[in-house]
C-alpha cells in the first residue's frame, strides 16, 4: 500500500438492508480500513450499520421520510436552524430536499475539519454543499451509481395522469442540481461502462473523465448452498429496492401469472409493495396474492439463505446502472434471467444468465420456464455466475481500485506526499 489516506465518506441516507447505498458505504469503508486507510462515514438517516473500526458521524436531518410515518409534520421544537426550515419547506412543495440539505450540513461539519482529511468522497448526493468544499480547496470526489435523471424519465413515461407527472417533476427537481454539481467536482467514478455513458449524457461529465470501478460482494458470505441442500423447485426470487416502474416488477408478476397456468411457481420479492402502488394493484389484477411473498428489507444472512434456496433469480428491470442483486445471485450460484437494460449485459455477461428484452413479458416468461424446467441449465448458469464474480466483483477489488483512484486524483491536485 502507498500513503495511508484519511477519507471522509458521505452518504445522505444509508438504509442497512434495503437499497444499495447502505451496502456500498458499509462494504467500501470496511475494505478501505482493512487496506490500512482511515475512513470516517458521515451519513443522514437512516444510518448505516458499520463494521468495527469504522467511525460514524451522524448528520441528522428532520427525517421526513422515515417509516412508519413518511411525509410527517415535525414538532416546532425539532427545527434547529435554517437548513431544517429549508428541508421542511421543500417537502411541503413536493420536492425531495435530502441530497441538498445533507450536503449543506456535511459541509458545515467538514470545513472546520478539512485538515483532518485527504479526500472527501460523496456517495451519489451531488448537492450544492459539496461545492463549498471544492471552493475551499478540499479534494472532493463522488460515486454516481447511475444518473437519477433516468429514474425520472421512466417514472414520467409511466405516469397515468397530468397531476402525477407534475408531482414527479417537482420531486425530481434535485436532478438539475446534480447536473450542475457533478462537472465541478474533482473527479467522478461509476460502476459500469453503461453508467459512464449515461453520466456524460445526463450529468455533462465527459465519459473519459469518469473512472469505472465495479462494486461487488464478499465471496465468503455469498456462497453457493452446500451440496446436500437442494434448491426449492419452482421458486423465483427478485430483489427490488423500490416499487417503481424502473424495476420492472409488474412485468415479472405478469410472467409469474402466465407460468402459474402450467406449474406451481412461487415468487419471493425482497422488498416492499407500496400501498396502492403498481405491484399491489397487479397482485389483485392477476390473482397472485397466494403466490407472491414480500419480505421487506432482509439482513444479509437471510438474503444469502434465500438466494441459496431459489431455483432462479430474476432481474426484470427497465434500467440498471449496475445491479448488485445480480452479482449477489451469481455469487450464490443462482441462475439468472435478466433483461438487456442498462448495464445488465455488461455485469452478467453471456454465460451466467438468460437475457430477454426489457419490458417483454412473453420473453421473460419463456426464459424463466426454460430455467425452471432444466436442472442441467440451472447448474451451468450457476457455475458460470460464481466464476464471474470471483474474477471481477469482490469488495476488496473495489476498495483497492478506489484507493488507487483517490491517489491519482490527489496526484493531479499536487496533494500527494
């Protein structure tokens, strides 16, 4: 290892078991620490679960979107300063203020401590507060998993009413801020070549200036099942961080309904159905209440056990900037059926899964049926997936490449040595 680096790792929300931000922050901080670097995580709510030796600095917000009372009304005593007022006012106008308000709070905490860090690494918030650090000469970089403007496009396309489209435009207003901030940072990294191209399109950072560093898993945790533990027949699993059109869950439910006319297929969704949302509506429309189980967010050990017992894992997304669930399934030797959206072909390759056109329910149904019916194909895809993960997608490799990236940024700024 070269110089020991002092890293401030920022994440505006870090839910431990749902979505990728909490997983990314925990794993990257752990592995960078294991490499001998000093990492301090600064996070808003929900706070991450971190490993021993990684300190957490809490950056509390008003936590306006917490469960079980999202979009709540804070008590007057909860308001501490003007940033809190800004956060509340933005929510009242249907905007999503957290990327902005978190970075304003983080900059306020970090500027007096700037001498304590060699680099500040933001995880996807891209808020205006980061520019205060840049102007102060603090080396400031960011990971962009994929431009959120793509989520905005897909949700607007699926919106059924003008009112819903207007609400979505207001909610996603922060994407304009992200497009202004990203080009002014010292460096940007992303997780796939697909996302690198999308960052150039939506965030105006030249693709040549974006470093690609894939994320990964711990191959000693995500493992195939023991040889004496058979997988459950006709079981499909999907991990979805949000019940939104981007994830293609309704297409998968429609495919499951078609498969149920021939075999007793069961689907387990690692995630939650939004009340009144598209997935819940589809369950009733398709008569699938007895065939689909939603687990909510799962601890890592429970997720591993689920992947080890499933016959096949499905990734029906209309877009993916990377797809950690695909890598987790491959690491467990679970065969995949994925779409051709975003980075999925790049991540999964040609041998670890069957690929269908995004949004094509008939193709998705046929591919799932083929895997469910052929144990030899299951074995072939599972072995190929495990090999691919070991070769390319481990958190240690992610951390090593990230540390080298930091060093290159600091060299360009004349901050090494």
